[in-house]
C-alpha cells in the first residue's frame, strides 16, 4: 500500500483495515472524505453512524487531530494507520505524541 492523498490515503487504509478485521465495508459512510484534501466533504447524516467512545474498543476508528486530521483503526492495543512513509501499528500514546489528540469512534449502523 502506497500513500497517495487523492487515491489511497489514511482513510482508505482505515476502511480497508476495518473491513479486513470485521468483514464490514464502511466506505459508503465516509466516501465524501475519501478524496484529496482539497475536495473532502462531510456528510453529517452518514457520520451519525459513528458513536464517540470514552475509551477505545477493538476494533474502532481512531481520529487523530494535530496539525492535520489523520485516521486509523484501533485494534488489539495498537493504532494501525498509513502515512507517506508506509503502514504503521503503534501504541496510542505514541500516536498521540506524533499526531495530536485521539478520539475513538465505534461504527453502529442503523
């Protein structure tokens, strides 16, 4: 997997990783965000399928906010994510140092 902001970024990776773990394709719910930075749009109705968590559960989405917004999947104690330098699986405290605050979200479709 090679990072490309427009065609395969951290969110594409998170969608693929979540599907590999759970068998659930959530791409439909985040499709408007799976574009280059300049074209990303948020659809609140679709994002309402994601519930904020006080603490991570395995698996769930990890949204990191620092200088930029970055996405990954929390699974078995690690945050799996993709950057320009490749695929990573790191503990949350290291992700927080590298990418800023972390919010966790569970996917509960209605």
